[in-house]
C-alpha cells in the first residue's frame, strides 16, 4: 500500500515569517554585497544543524558555465577570469579514462563555514567546525554540438573506493580503501576527488569547478530573483520556508530556504533534490532568458558575484568561457536535463563507514556510457497539450471508476481517458447505482488528500468527498456533466531509463 500523502506539519512557533517577494531591496545586505551572501542553515531533529547541501553551490557553479560571456567581448571576460582562484586537480594523473565526445565538468560544492564570521554563523545557524569536505558533487556534460547540458547528481554518501594516495595534510601514504564519496576531498583535495569520480564513473573530467555557498543569495539577487511554481504549499519549520501553492518570484533568502528544506514532507532528501533540480532549471532559464548574456554591465555584475567564490582548474580560462558563451547563446530550459545516479540501496551498511548509498551497477554503467557517447539522457517526447502541474504523479494514483448515469459506456470512456493521462485505473469500471448523478464525484480517504486533489485537476468541475477509512484507492463516479479528462503532470516528472527531466518540464509554464 502506498504511503499516505499527508499535509505538511504546522510551522514551528519560532519559524521566521516569510521574506518579502521583492528580489532585491535597496540598502539590503545582498545589495551591498555584505552579509547577504548565500549562507543558510540546515536542520535536523533534535537541534542538530548541518549546512545546506548541493543546490546552492551547484547552482552557482552551473551558472558560471551558462554565463559564458555570450556577445560580451574578450576584454570583459579576461578581466573576470583573472579573479578566479586556481587549483590543479589533474597534476601527475595517470591511467585516466579515455575521453569521449563533448565536454565534462565536475562541479564540487564545499563546506565553506571557515569563511564566515561568528555573527553570520549565528544568524544562519551554521555552527560547528568546517569539515573540509564536499557537500555536493555533480557531473555536467556539454554535448559536442553545444545544444544540450546533462547534469548528473552524485550522492555525497555514495559508496566509493578511494585510489591509493598521499594524505594532503599529514603526508602519510594510504592504500586504496572504501569510503563515502565526499571523504575523497577531505583526504586528498580536488585531485583525489577527480581521481575517485573518474574511477567510479569511467568518465574523463575535462574541467573542475569548486564553489562554496557564500555567494548564493547575492547571485540570485543580482539576477533579479528566480521564478518557482509549486502545486502544493511548502512549509518547513527548520528553514522558515513558507510558500503557498502557486507561482513565486524568490529573492536570495527565499531561494536559500527553498533549496535546502528537507522537512517539507516524508520524502526528505529525495524531495529536496527534486526541488533543487527545479531551482537549477529555473536559474538557467532566468540567466539565458533575461538578457544578462547580452548586457555587459549586468553580465559583469552577475558574473563577478558568481566567480567570487569559485575555484577552477588552470585550463578553464578566457577562451573556454567565450566558447561556452557562444554555444549557450541559444540555450533554453529544454536544453538542460537533470538526473541522479540510479541506486540499488539507499542505506547500504559498510563496517567502519556506516550507512552508504550503493549505486545500481547496471543502470549506472549505462548512464555514464551514455555521457561518454554524448547521448541524451531524457527520451524524446511527442508534442502534447499543456499539462497542469500536480503534487502527485498520476502513475501513483489508483482509481476505480463508476458510471453514475444511465449513459451506456460512460464508465469505460472515463476509465480509458484517465488511464491515457497516466492514472492507474482498474480497467474495470462498475455501475454507480440507480439514477443519474449530475456532477462527477471523487471519493477519497483524507490521508490521501494530495492524490485526490491531483485527480480532481484532471476532472474539472468534479466534487471531492472525503470518506474516512476508504484507503488508497480513489473512487470516481462519472456524472452527466463529464466532458473531458485534462492532462496533468507531476511537478517532478522523471522519465525514461534514468528518470531524467528536462528543464522545461520542471519550470513554471
């Protein structure tokens, strides 16, 4: 039986009120470039706090790729490139994977708490000592024709084998040994991180970008905010996130809450990852669709904010930024696709390490082979009418259809239409009883209220009737008012072999 879809818990009494909708206020810390830097607080039950995870740092790194100086000019980009902190992650590396088609970036988000003041730690609940480890790892593949960007999230707790190496702190030599993936940075910095990822994936890394979260809010504010839509209210008492259903223009602080919240529902990190993908798609759309790439003044403001907290390999310079900018001039949200490594176990216990994430060996191998071969990860979809976003995917909603009228075949018609839209119908409609029902009715258990509302979106004008104890099965009694089943889609419509979504599938219509 599927897990009941429950409404979010009421916010904690100490939850901060929602921030104003304006993306950037004159005189604000973000506008001044001061304490408005992108810091955030992460929360766990019991008061234990952790820093926010991958969304904010990777959004900054990905945006650096997008802001490739399209039409801006060599001189402007050269000035920006000179301010990037440099690392050498490929030094003396041997036995690397064979290069494929296209270009591969490894985006790394680091802890960064050692760069903020005591006041900022208190304000953003970032207590504790910095771990000097990676909070985020992502592979970004740019296709050889520069028409597509594929973003693959590598879970930080992934089970990995670190190659033999010399500890960068102690100088001690270590044999190959198992760890969680994010520990590679702590033991050997960027170089060991690249070696470990290449060994895990078989994908050769062409460029390395590393960022912390200190510039996140200022970056969003510099862009004038980012538009996000949600089919359900989002509340998290740990972060202060409080968004009603609908479309919202998020400023830097609100965006920080959105990408780091993990107590919105029972899905925790999974739903947070999906929201972060939505945010990244929206960010790409804002950057490529707002004219930033063609405005030298705006470009310099936004790019300077982003690059302020970025470290990159020595090979990522002016020419590479110009090449990317030229290629991405025509990018749209549909040009980007997002997925995560397919998993076999979400909690794989390893002695001496603890709970790790174990990749599915066959599907992950196929995923990285597709990257090497420069193939799209998302399947090509036929043109379809605009779909209304809903909180629960139709495929997860079980439906029993009844004919509530004297019209022969109406039950079959409704069942077939719902099934064609993706709902899991019984394919065996029943008679709804004597008489003619005027208005189509949806009976549902209150524990599955989100599923019921998603189903109601597909049956315009229908009546929702709560029936305690009914269970997960929705009951649709078709009335004489039935005219059509409207197309709906999940907010996070993972499709295909790798559950990949394209940017246009997850941004606001």
